[in-house]
């Protein structure tokens, strides 16, 4: 079994992480057909500012580097506490495993390590969103016991000119 260690993200890494997270979001929005890349770019900037008005210091948002057993960084994860009362839970906003470390079990190991952190915070659940085109991530989340709570579907229409 692959082992992953979650350590608080270093401040100097945050801006590069944020840029990559926004790029990934923009790309996924376009792939899903939700909006054009320029619209997704504008939305990403606004959403990021709303979610993280204090950047890495925004309360209830936690940023981790994912390390392998040798302490090399293999990815990143952004986790937050959202909701209140019975609706309070953890939410994974972004998880990224570096391309040369994908398919080696680090994503699974990081999510399992995050479960321990969430349990220490006494959170009743962890939520996340996954795009329909990301079948590998869907399979991973299902294998870890995540359940589909909502689904959005789209059918492209082709018109003859």
C-alpha cells in the first residue's frame, strides 16, 4: 500500500498551487461544456477571491503538500470546513497528484490521511465535486466510499448547416 504524508503547504508554494488550481478549473469547465475558456477564467478569478479572501490564511481552509515516504512532494490538496450545524462537513476543493506520480496510489493515500484529519476535527463527512469526464477520479472516490449525491448531465446537439 502506498503511504502519503500531509504537511501544511509552504507559503512560497501557495501562489503556484493557486495558479495551477485555477488552470485546472478553467480546463475542466471548458471540457464539461459549461462555459468557454475566457468565461471560465473570469469565473475562476471571482470564485477564488470569494473563497479565499485572505489567501492561504483564510479561516477554515487548509492547504497540504502530499509527500511520499522519502518526503518528496508528489501533490497538493485543498480542504475546507463548510456549512453549519447538521450541514457542517469537510470539502475537498482541489486534489492534484503530479503527473509523474499519478496511478501510484498517492491520491488514495492522501484522501485516507485527510479522513483522519477530518475525524480529528469531528466532521461528520467529507464532500467533493468531480467532473464527469474525470472517470479515474470518480472510480477512486467510489472505491473510498464516496457516494454520488447529485449529478449534472449534458447532451451536445449537432446541427446541420
